[in-house]
C-alpha cells in the first residue's frame, strides 16, 4: 500500500509511525560493527570530554545524549555545528573527541566543520545515516544510523532517523556505564536533587527522629500502650523486653483487642505481633518501601546493631518522593 497517496486514519497513521520507528531501531542491531567497539574503547580511555555536535533535529538529539552521557559517567558537552564555525570551536581541547550526528552527513555546516576538527588533531566520530557522505568519509569511526524510511508521511521530516540516533547514542552510554562499573551510588551523586537520586541515597537513618520513637514494655497496660502510639504519631509502637525488641503493636492490633473485649489486665505482650519487620539504619528507604509493599504493612522498625532506634512510616518515605 502506498501510504503517501492514501490518507490513513489517525490510528492507522499512529501505528505505522510506531512500526517504522521500531523497525529503524531493530535494524541498528545488524548495522553494529567493529566501529562501535572501537568508539567505546576510545571513550573509556579518554582523558577529556565527548563534544557532541549536530544541527537541526540531530542537534536536539545531540543535546539529549550530552545529558545522558553526563549523568552516566561520561563527561560531555554540546556544541552547535553552526556556532562551532563562528567561535564555539574553542570548546574543543586536544584531549577531547568530537561526535558529530547527522542524517545526510552533507549539510554545509558539517562540511565546514570537519576540516576544522581535523586541523585540531581531535578524533572525529560520525553518527550518520549516509555512509557515502562527507561526514562518513572524514570520520575516524563511523556509526551507521541509516534508516530505510522516515515515519513522516512525506518521508521528509526526521522521525525514524532521529529515533535511531537516540537509540544508538543510548547504546553507547549503557556500554560505557557497564564497562566502567558505574553503580547506583555513582548515579546518585549526579542526581542528588531528584526522585531518582533519592531512591539511591536516602537511608532509613535519614528518616528516623528521636521525637518519633514509640516504644512500650511487654508489661505496659493497654491504655498506656494506646497513649504511646498516639504520641508517636506512627500508628504503631515497638514492644521491648528490657533491651530486646520483641514485637510491634499497630492500629490493627488495637482494633482486634477491642473486638475481643480486652480485660483491664491486658498488657502489650498480650496483643503484640511477634517477629516484627525490622531493617538496619544503613538500608535504603526505597528498600523499606519495597518491603512494606510486599508485606502489606505501613511501618518499619529501624535498628542499629540490633538495638531499636526508631520507626519509619510509609508516609515518611512517600513524602520524600520515593516509591
């Protein structure tokens, strides 16, 4: 079917667009070659930065890849291809490498830029959709980002090609992450203010406080237990036997005691749940959230060297944007 001569319905056009872009990414798998391995090897040994450049839509993809590289352990900076030939080429230092992204590889800005990069003695990587282009011929390594067809109905607007460029750049970033042994802790260092970072660095020690450390002894009366739970504002209290943590009493335990018509002699020992869920102060808050979710509970007792330190409620974790 000639999709250019026949108008498709909205859903037909949307599905065709996704199919074409999906095919463009799948085809990259067979287009990968030793050039990709050489680029990864060079970037791992790089003492400078990856200067990523492009123009138009490819320039926008370049900016996204800069952000991805920087957040995953590969120092990078964006240089607009047009601005580069009007002064921004000063960004490039001898220790750097330039990654130039272009569909055609023949735009006037790219043709003007490549000899200038070569004169600096800096390696040039071409991520290009035309292997017979000026950029491909001038590059030390060529990353094949060619596509059979744009998803644009006119086969003009960069759609499949920019999707392929982004996916190929992401493949570079993930290979570099793995080769460097980039860890969650490393990611958190460059994302300290976001929800993603908080998942990787906020620990239970950061969420407990001395004024929210509800506890009763096993011999504490029912009434005093309820008062302690109210004061602790966690909907629960730890139960201690001397220095040992032996149980937890939650709102549910209180309701069940009332339903069973507790006696005046009822103590914390009589209504507590034994073997409560507890975690060390050093553990991540996101791990506590996952345990709460899997166990259908809303509180975690926090311990240090086996000693009760406090309690963290589900709301404490959600308030940090961790989930």
